[in-house]
């Protein structure tokens, strides 16, 4: 069986949720490594980007991994600091509200579906998602202004319980 990335599956689920929302679908969300191209040139659109994740150690057979994703909105700037700032900030508030403090029955749909995905409920990739949360990121990144873009983002955290890998997984 080919290796499956739990983090990638979560990023794709976040992208699916954002594209399915009526107010956010116009940004054509996609998964990328970063919200800018090589050489730090920005590209307009909605981007779900990889972020470092953490694993908290527990003294039982389950660990909690907090997978993180940067949800970044990049729009061409027209040089005016007032035009479109309300739409830009409003879109991020909608994305924030989708993921902020959601658990159990209130988990966003595509993320909740990962709890029933065969790849993640059996074998070495067992995972149970328990909660999502969001925090506000940098608003209107100053480096993007130099490239004539308005860039804002949030960080989405997805908490999952996973069994600890041990020597039995190497057999």
C-alpha cells in the first residue's frame, strides 16, 4: 500500500469545504506548499498551505496530533488601501467562522468524513478527528504590498487522536 499523508488529506478536506461555501467559492481554493511562487512572487486566489504540525505526547497508546494549515487569501491590489478591504476581511471572517471551535457533530463536513474514510480508520493510518479551531493570521502581509497584492490569512488547526507507532508496525 502506498503511503498516505494524513496532513494532505486534511488540507484537501479544508479546500473542499471552502470551495463548497457560496461566499468563498469564487476564490477557487487550491492546495499549495506556499501562497507565493518561487522567488516570492504572489499569485491571486485562495490557497490552503502546509504548516508545521505538533504532536503532544500522552502516556497511553494514543497521541494527539494538531495538524495545521494556512488559509491564505491573495488578491491583486489596486493601490487603494480602502477599496475591497471589507470584502477581503469579510471572506476571511467567514472562513474563520467555519473552523473556529468546532467538534463532534459540528465538525465541517469533509473533515468529519475523514473519520469514516477506510484509509484512516484501519491499519497504520488510524485517526479520529476530534476538533477544529482557527486563529487569525497576518492581515495584509507587508511583503505582498511591494508586489501589488493584498494578502491575509488564518491558521486552521485540526486535532486528531492517532495510535502511537511502535515496533509492531514494522512487521
